[in-house]
C-alpha cells in the first residue's frame, strides 16, 4: 500500500462529529499503551502522525486519520489502567460501544494485545463482545521485538487460547520497531477496505 496522503481529521466524542463522507473505517482498540498510535504510524510509514504518549489514557476521544482520501483509521480510547475516574470510564465505554455497534462505515476492528503478557480480562471482554456482535476483528499482537524470536509461537498461542479465538480467526505478530507484520496487516486491511 503506497501512502500518498495521511492526515489527522478530528477528535470526535459523539456521532454528530464523525466524518460524513461515507469512507470505510478501520477502528483500533486495545489497552492503554499497547501501541495503537505506533501501529498507525508504522503502517503509513510516518514518524508521528498519530501521537504516542508514555501516559496511559491520553486518548480520550475517537481520533480520525484519513488515509489516501480513501479510508479512515479511527483510534479509540485505550481501556485498562488509565488513571481516570469511574464516571469518565463509563462515558468512554458508552461512546466506544455506540460507535462499534452503530457505525455503518466500520469495516474492521484491529484489537491490539501486548504479546509479552497473556491477554487481560479487559482484552478478553472486548474480544468476546466483538465476537458476540459479529464485528470483523483482526487480533494484532504488538511488541514482538521485545521477546526472542524463538518464543513468538508460544506467546501467540497463549494470546489465541486466552482469547478463545476460533482456529480461522486471524492473528498477526507485529513490531512497530522492525515493521514485522506490517505487510500482512495491510493485506487484511485492503480486503476489508475494498468491500462495498
């Protein structure tokens, strides 16, 4: 995928702020600090289009990035250990659930899991929820460069088993540092972006 144009469009908190140009959308979900921004930047080969932060919970809105004028990446607030109040977490939950269930432009959800650790209860709940609503999901196991190559398959197996993934459900091992898995992810994305 050759990226000729990529830019940030809007931080949205409600449906009336979502873009209305009917372009396909690929949403990214995952725990705070799992590497959603790094994945976007790596896929489009830009250093800092999506802002990365060392502070968990920095993304509190749905951040829209338009790519090649043909589709959007939508970065959703991270779940998990963000230091925010219960009320704010509930608001995020409602906003994310409403988006994932009702957005007809949504083609695919990329769920990011830190491959170094077994998926958390939040990861499991999110995957179950997406599966329950039959929302197409690609599981991407991030930070592959942080574990020895010889342990990749073992860690990937733990991810798949903990999430109770079906055999045919795709899972990709990814590293933003080495770009491992980038082409594989693009091939999945193009398949969904080109569906009408």
